[in-house]
């Protein structure tokens, strides 16, 4: 078995843009072994001044919307412009949805084959609190390795959207034409989080329905509050097959970047995201320690159903559990 | 000074619908003294089988939308139907917004004067985690005191909307006609949480703009996902001055109740809310204990700014802080 690289070797490999070392480093980040996690944290820390220079883009949409073909085509466009592109995936529920998200690298053949691209499937079977922290560290490692654009893919059905929104600069929602039924899978609130809506598969017979959907969504978006950054999301059409619309989406993202860097939102948002990350991790680790406690587990098992049925005051049980936890 | 009532006296007073005792009990719930809190928890627990029979309605909207006049008029309608109505307020940011929310009881003169109504201003200057737990306990006490409808008011600008959504059966968003600018104060995502939208002040010259706004919002809502409960929120017009539209809003809420009780969502939602409450309280108490720790405080003070600037890996700091916290 190969010896694990040491800190200096990892660092050197990543700084030189070595994709194999980057991949091993992310495995380290995802490891549940404490010694691996400690080394991973050290590694991220040692590279931290070299992070932050990419554009971080979150991409979501229901299964069937064409996320992977979109990322393939959009990533290709960016590569052609001379950019280095990394694709990460976050999917805390992959154990339920059978882990299809980026699980099959062959879905992105062009990107996978290109040396300026890096594709990393989602770690499977992990809880959200853990996953989002790890994806954030993986993102920083990709930046230290010189990637200019990080695409973070998520399935539009779970809680991962908020987690992704909290780690990216720009949040893109992919939609299908023929509004209504297709939307049922999208979680409430996601549309309002989006910095841009893209109607995919806008080609052939689908162009007319796509145009109609664009108008409908634009009218809806118009009613949304602008939010603190004063950005009005637009609805754009795209075809991953013909490539139409992709250039305009990238332009829109560049507009966003320059506008937000101009008004200070870009950096203030990232600063807030870093504190949010700290907060998230503290909450996650506290919760983990709490739920590992055998006395807590026992009492929860015993009384949780009573809370659920409305027979036990949740505030009271919470207090009792905390006393139990801190007693020792 | 008056002696504090004991558990039996509190219990008896609440069960007999005594508003003075109810008010004192809620003061107990809101107290930061541990002995008060313990008694409050006991009291809620002792009455728990008598709770849960009301309809819990959350009401939100930006300042200026006319929340208090709406609640006054809507509450009056319910009183006229023979119902007992309690109004609670949740406002974790009241220390910032100068505590205007329900702070002035004279704003609801009719309700305040009526014995079948109970109005409780928001406790000021408290953190959300604490406030929402206390509002939930206050709600249960009101139910035990025989109130049929609980209206929970919140300002549409902060984080309290999600907290309220998580404790009510029906979530009502009040809006103004003349869509666009007026919306800027509403937090993103709230529109998608609403079970109904009501355009207020739909009287006089404002009727035509209100009708136009209704159409626009209906088109927008049509694009939203229905969610697991398969309920399509409607947009309704109301005038708190003339009373028009209020009866229809109540009808809509009654429809909701019978539909959701029929499909099982009502009870499954409440069960989920109870577990969410437990979860919330555990997280809140864990966080509170953590942030009270002097070593944690010192390190956070020292390193938080470094995280914010992107000089320190948040995951690493979180781990270090947790080690520090659990060391003792």
C-alpha cells in the first residue's frame, strides 16, 4: 500500500496543480479518521492565503432538468476561454437517491478528459453538517490548485440548496419549460434564492414553450424583493446541445461579479459566509457530541415519541437532556 | 410584594380561563430566572393534554402593511363568531426596531377591551432561540386556557418568520398593492412559505391597484411548487376599515383546516413541529452553554476576525474550540 503523502508533499502537489494529489487531498478531507481530518485541516490552513480567487457558482435544479449536460457544456465553454474549471457535488441525501449525482463520471466525458478540469463526485452517505464543511474545504483546495471557476452541483430537492447558497458567490437555478408540474420537486424558497434562472433544453420544438416560461418567470421574479445586494435575477434560455445561451449566462455572471465587487457585496458576502461556516461547524460538532452521549441517546429513544405525540413539553425535555449531558 | 402562585394555583387559574393568571404564567415562561423557568416547564407539562385544540395562525408583513389593524378587525370577526382569540407576538429584533410590535396595546383597542380576547406583547431584547421556545410555551398555555384561535404576529423583516412558520398551522402574508418597492423589506423566501396572501387596505382608491396586484401575485404563486401538502395559496383582498374580505379569509383558513385534517397533514405537521421544537431548544441550549464558556469566548474574540478575513480555516477553529470546550 502506498504511503500517505505528508503535509509538505500535499501542499506542493496542490500548488503545482497536480490533479491526482488534489484528489487525494479531498479524500483526506472526506475521511472520517481523526488523524486524516487533522492533517486535512492543517493542509487547508497552510494554503489559505492562496484561496478565494475563483468564482464560486452553485447550480441546482430537479432531476431531469439536465444538470450534468448543462455543466458539461458550460464547463467546456469556460475551458475554451482558457479557464480552469472544477466541479464539486453536494448531496447529503445521496444514500436515498442512490447517489446518481456526479456519481457517473462518464456523464461528463469532455470535462473529465480535459486536464484543465477537475470533477469530484459527492461523498456518499454523510450528514449535511459534515458534507457542507467538507465541500467548503474541498473548494478551498481547488482554489489553491489554481482553478478559476468552481461549479458546485446540488439536487434541487433537499436541504443542500441552502448549504450551497451559503458557500457560493452566484446561485443558478435550472428550470424546465412547461411550468407547473415540473416544479413539484423543487423545494419552496429556492426560486427566491436564485441569482439567475436558466430554462434548459431550449431547442427545437421546445423553444416556444421555453420563451413562454421565460416571460412567466420574469413576471414572477419581478414581484420578489431585491434583497440587500440589489440584484434582479434574470431568466435566460439555454441549450446544452447547441450551446446557445451559454455565453450569455457567463456574461451575466461576469456582470454580477463586477457589480458586486464594485458595491462591496462580494467581499462582505464571503466574510459572512466564513462566519456562517464557523457557526455551522460548531453547531454540527456540538450536536454530534451530544447525540453520541449514551445517556442522551437512551433518554431520547425513550421520550422522543412522547414529544412527537404532544404528550411531553419539548422545552422541558431539552432542558433535562442538557443537564444529563453536562452532568459528567 | 405578592407571593408567586404555586403550580396548582397557576394550573387552576389557567384552566378556568383567568386572563390575569394566564398573563402571569407567560411572564413566568419569559423569565430568565432558572426557578421560574423550571416552574413554567412543569406548568406547561401539567397542562399538556389540554393543549393543541386551537387553530394557530402566523401573520407577517412589512411595517406599514397594517398588521395591527388587520389583527384588530380579523380578531373582532372571530369574537363575533363566538371564538376566543389570543394574539401573541414574536420579534427577536425588537431591541433594534424599538419594540413597536404589539408594544402599544392601545393599537388594538377593541380586542384589548374584550374578555374573550388575550393580547400579549413580545418580550423584548431576547435572542431568537429563546424567544421562539417561549412563544411556543405561551401558545400552549393559551390553548389550555381555552382560546380557539391563536394569532402569532411577526415583523416581516427578520429571521422570526421561519420560527413562526414552524409553530403555526397556517401562515398568512399581508401585502400592499403597488407591487415592487413595498416588497423590499420582506425577506426572500417568505412569499413561498405563505399559505395565503392578503392584500391589505383594499378600499377606496386602492381597490383597483389591489386587484391588479392580486392578478400579478396569483400568476407568480402559480409558478411555485405546491409542496408536500398540495395546497395552492390564494391571493385575497381585505380592508380592515370596511371589514370586506375578512370573512372570506377565515373561510379559506377553515377550508385549509378541513382539507389538512382530511389528508393527515395537520397532525403530521404538528408532530414534525414538536420534534423541530425539541431540536431547536437543544441547539439553542448547547450554543448558549458553549458561548458562556470563558475559554471559548476568549479564543473566539481572538480568532473570529481572522476567520472573517479568510486567514483561518473555519473548520479548524471549530474543532479547536470544541476540544477546548469539552476538555474540562
